[in-house]
C-alpha cells in the first residue's frame, strides 16, 4: 500500500523501517497500520508522493440481496461474507486484498464496494491532512546522505594528491565521502550539519574561479614578491606585492602573516595562474597638493 508512494533510491537513499504496534483492535489493524505508516513517514521527513489511507469493507449477502459495509467491526468481519481492504491516495488505489467466504461476487458488488471505499478513503485522508498533509524537513539529527555526479576530470581534485583533500574534508566535517570511477560522489554524515559542511567544501572544489569576483581568502604562504592566497579549496592565487595597496608596500610580511583572512578580487590569469588584488577593492586616495593654499592672481 505504501510502496507506490515511496521515493526512488536515487532521490532518497535511506533504508526505511516502520513498526506498527496494534495493542487492541475492533476493526482493521492492517488499514490502521497503512494510515499510521503514511503519517509517520511524513513526520520523519520521508518525501512520499502522496498520503495513503486504507479502509476495510464488508459484505452481507442473502440471495440476490446484498449490503456493503464500510469500516467493518470484528464481528462483521467474522460473520460476514467478505473482507475487502482498499488502500490508496487521492489519485487512486495502491493496494487491494480480499477474503471471500461465498461462491463469488458480481460486478455490482465490486462497483459498490470500490465506490464506497473511495468515499471512505477521501474522508480519512481529510482527517489525516488536518494533522500533516505533506512531508516535513528531514530531522537535523537524522543521518544524512547525498549522491551526485561530477565530471570525471574533477575526481582527482576531490581526492587530492595522495588522498589529502578527501581525508582533510572528512576529518574537518566528520562526514564520509565515497567517489566512484564514473564520477558518482556520495556524502554520508552523522547529521545534516556534517553532510552540508562537507558538501560546501566539495562545491568549492568544483567551483571555477570567476574573473572580477571577490573572494574571502586565507594567506597560505608569504614570499618576497607577494602572498599566495587560497580562495577556493585547492585553488591558490598570487597577491603580488604591488596589488596590496595603492601606496608602496615595502614588505609583505609587515602586512600579512600566514593564516590571515583577506578579501581579494580575481583580476586576471597569467599562464593559468590566478592574479589577485586587494587594492582593486579600495578607492585610490587623491594626492594631496604640495601647496595647500590655492594661488590666485
């Protein structure tokens, strides 16, 4: 009854287990389980396509006369001539099950049973929808996973030399990353936060540096002629000493230290290497006149 509305494994790669405990019943415990399962899956954040409800129909037949009963009680099930269970969504039936205790049923009985079952299911769905009508967001504390595809030439960037990049992001976030040869990347986190943090790092690795874009970078190395600044995971650019300030900079180390955060603008590429600038983000101050007093004739 529920299988028809479950998401595909590509969309929702979790293993789902639902337990329905019926402690007492004078009706259909299986149809109660269908309704309860639908509600619990939505409450847990499973993206089912539609809520599902179920109803048990009964039959009392005497000669050519018959009566179809809705939501049968235990005695009506035991003493009646048919136990007909129907489960479905607002759009149609997802499951049927029938126990019949007479020689057979005709089209008129089936038509009546299905028509009355639809009315009952719509009524039950209306009551269920008053409590919850669509899936909630997955709990922040639920184990999280996401699978996506990347270009094969990006695999080495995610893994890094000797696995340094992938090991680093796993240690930093606590998530687990699996990369297949075909470009399938799977990220598993103990909770939503760890998965999202790891995804952000991967997105940064996949992001291509954009000309004239401003980045919040980190100084990773100081040299005499400038500083190397990391603007994206695995992507460093050169902040030349001449691009630090509009004023003359005598020493890079006097301005920056390794680990400093610095806002830079990507101003160009030199043989594939990124050229960064700080002064491009600052307005150039006008030179002060040597003689502050205006001369007049």
